[in-house]
């Protein structure tokens, strides 16, 4: 089987991509920073950094496939420039290293945040969107990184782009912002909610979508990897039913949530510690991220499963690892 490089294998989604590749019989090389851990996987570890082009050349050498999953995923940072260095410049560095190494196929992991959301229907890959529509540094950096991937594809590099929605499931160590919603609920730290919504998807299905994109995706095309559009209120109700806990019933007006985000984010700049309610996250929540994955289902054969099964697996894993 060919050698596949995975960036971000120490994180949530990247770990699942690497796990699935090993299950399918691929040789897997994982690019990691020196302090990163790759747990429970038998893969070749290569030390490097997206900001160091030389280390990426060594990592890509001999690889037939590259899955560039790694990203600086933070909705608040005391130094926003770091997100652009890793997500934009780092993506360009990785794609250029793959090009020099003669890689046959590259799957770049973007985000649903780069998809346009119209007012009257679900968003899809063809919804018009621009940098001005991106709220906050994380989304802006990922949108600019996606433009790098599209630019490289137009120049002939075999790049396919996937736009995962909000993956949920096991092995969410950090956890991700979506996983943190689950953990906070389980720890009774979510007494209320705001009127927002997400598209949830099982992280294992998202990983499978990456492999399908490598096999069947068209160069330069974007594919949304999602499953079910769910309001935050409904997500909490489902978590409550699975965990046997009461779901919050109080809805917070957006103006109060915004004021809370403004105050806690300002205080974070004083303390240097992440805010309880990052203003960027509150601003993002103003819009329900409801999208369609019909294109991925049609062209890739992407068949996402039950969101409730993924929620149960997430709860079980967080319980077993003492997150609550």
C-alpha cells in the first residue's frame, strides 16, 4: 500500500484520518511538532512544523498521498498573527512541499466556516462567499488558506478540498469547540443557550469522507462533509436524553451573549487566559451554519450515519477519560 502523510494526527479529526488509513492497510507517516503526542496509533512519526518548509520537504518525501488536516483552531488568541502563520503560510508551505515531492493526491481540510450561508436555504459549495463574510481570525485564516489550495489546484496540483462541518465523537482530547459544548453540558456548565445551530457529523464519517475525496474527488473541487442540521437547543436536548440529565430551558438573548463575549474577551487580553465566551464565537453563533452535503454524497459516495450514535460515543469516551 502507498505511503500517506497526515498532518494534524495528534488532533481530533487528523487522528481519525490516520486511524482509518492504518485500518485500510496504508503506511502512515504523521507530521508532528516536538511536543505533540500521537496516542493509540502505530504510525511513523516525523517531527516538523508547518512554518518550517524544510521539515515539510522531509515529511513529504516518498509519499503518494497527503492529508493536510492540521490547523490552528482557536476562536481567541492573544496573538492572531499565529493563526495566519500556521493556517495560511503553513498550507502554502505544505502544498509546495507536496508538489516538490511529486505527491499523487492531496486532500486539504478546510472548514464549513468557508461556506456561504444564504438567508433562505442551506448553504452549499456554490453559495457566493468572500473574505468579508468571514467572522474572526480563525475563519479568515482558513478562507485565505482555502484560496491557496484553489490557486494551487488551478496551477495543476492534484488538490481536493473538503469542508467538514462540526465533527463529534471519541478521542476529542483537547476538546474541540464542539466537543467543549458536550463537556460543559456534562459538567453542568451550560445553564442556558442562544438561538444558533450547527451541522453535526460523526468524526468517523468525516474521516471516511477524506479517503473518499482522495479516491474520487475532482481536483480543485470543494466537498462539504456534514450530516444533520441541528439547533443548539436540540443538541442539548439530545445530550440530556442520552446522558440522563436535564437540558437547559432558558434562552439567552443575543444582545446579552454579545455583551458577555465583549467583556470576557476584553478581560482575556488583560489576563492572557482564554475567555469563557470568546467574542468571535458569539459573533459566529449569530448565524445558523446549516448546509447540505448532497454534492459529497453524489460525487464521493459519502454516506454519513447517525448523529445520535456519535453523541453517545462522545459521551462514553469523555466519561471513560474523566472529563466529567
